């Protein structure tokens, strides 16, 4: 049965798109047929982070408006053959997203995919509501910083009251906390909220901690999901989070091993300055 | 006096952040989780009671409490004696 995951946060700039790209790539690397959908209509960026911006022909809104089929709009990733991207429209606004339209597309994708990852826009407006509405699980991306933690709490409240599962009275959405841009050194100095502090406040299970890393910018510069940076600490942290999400037993053995200089770094010559 | 503040142990900013968050979030949770109809329900309940008893709006206290898997609405007011 297909599983719908929303990557959300409330606050902007905390790493939702980076996380959506990293998680969907990791799921595909583990052998699951995965599609990642950009819900940020009008401000799409997932295509850039995934490195497929020049291959966008049709988008999510074209499919909702029946100007194209789902098959025509899906972009097949060039690195992982199990991974597909459904880009957002750059020209329309978020009102173009309708509950019926989104439901129809998700239902169709469920027939073919194991995982459907929904990359939510920031805020709590239409786009964010639609991204979370049909979710089975939610990954709450939080920075160790007051405004991000507060917004995450607000989003958790909305997930529990306004999602499809909440309105139907079904089992609630499974929540996972992913802390990004974490600096152990600053936490030790008492300058940054610790993992425990954030967990005390949000009270949801921890999926992973992604350290602040230069590789994340290198990855977005190159349009390569950071999961594919074999030697990167951030990439490794994402791989660990993915293994935890799907269960260790379903994770291929090689997935969590630090490998030699990977293909993508050889191609782009990046991610070498990471402190280790 | 503020000029002697340097004598006090310096509070770590992360602790300050946590305390501020705990206060604001507990406040917001109680306000945000109330259903949309609650203000209207309160208003109508008060109107019904006021129809039968000579009570002012501020003499009737209605509060919603949230528990793990259900909520309760508590209404408190003193019933005036008929002969008063």
C-alpha cells in the first residue's frame, strides 16, 4: 500500500525542500518506487534542488486542470531509476490547488508508487494545507531556534485537526521530528537549543538530526540531493533518518556505509571540504 | 541594580530560549485547539440561562478543558434564590 509523507515546518527556510529531495532520493535508493511532489505553486524550487529544472514540460496544475496526464508531467530522475519528480507550476497561484484535484492525482500515484513525498510550502495557507491533507506520515523539519520550534508546534496542531485523517476521525498522522542545521558545538556552549530541549517542547518521536553542513549548499549548487554525497555528514545523517523511517530490516546494507569518493563528487568535485 | 548584574551567573541563551518557548507554546496550545464554534456556543448558552435567571454575562463562566482523547466543557454560575 502506498504511503503518503508530507515534509512540512510552518516556517520557511528551515530545509523542507532539501529534506524532501534527500528523503525521496534515499527511499528510491533503498529500492522503493518514489515520487516527490512540489506543492509550492508559484515559487517552485524542488526542480532546482533535484537538478531537473530544464526538463519541466508539464506541471502539477496542468494535471489538475486535465491539460496533461500524470505520466506526461512526471520527470524521471537521471540518477535513480525508482525516483520521479512532479514539479509545481511556476505561473499560477496556490488557489489552483483543489482538494478534489489533489485527491485524484494522489489516488492515481498510489496505484504505482510505494512512497509519495509531498514537499510543503512554508506557511499555513492553501498550498501547505493541501500538501498535508492526504498524508499518512509527517516529517516536521525544525531548526534549533525559537521561531522554528514555535511554528512546528502550530503545524502539529493543524495536522491533528485539519488533515483528512483528522476530519474522518481515522488514526492520526504519524509524526516524525527532523532537526536540521544542528551544531553540537554550539549546544555544548549553551548557545543553541538541544535535541532534548526541542523534544521536551514538541513531544514527538525523533527521526534524525542533520548537522549544519557546507555540503547542503554544495548539493543545492549542483542540483544533487545531499543523500548522494557519500562522504558527507549531512548526507549520512539523512541516510540514517531514512533507515529509521523504513526500518533497518528494509534498508540495503550498503546504504549506511561510508563509501569511497562517490560518482557525483567525482563529477562535480564538491563536498571535499567537509570537516570530519 | 543593573550595574551589579555582572556579579550574577550569566544565563545561557539556550535556556532562556527554552523557557520562553515553553510559556508561549502552552499559552497558544490552549487557545488554538478550541473549536471554531466555541465563542458562539458560549454566547448562546449565556443567552438561554439569562432568559430564565436574572444573571449578567460576567456571572457565568464557561471553559473548555482538553484531555488526552476527549474534551469537556465546564459551566459555572450561582443560581439566585427566587425570593431574593
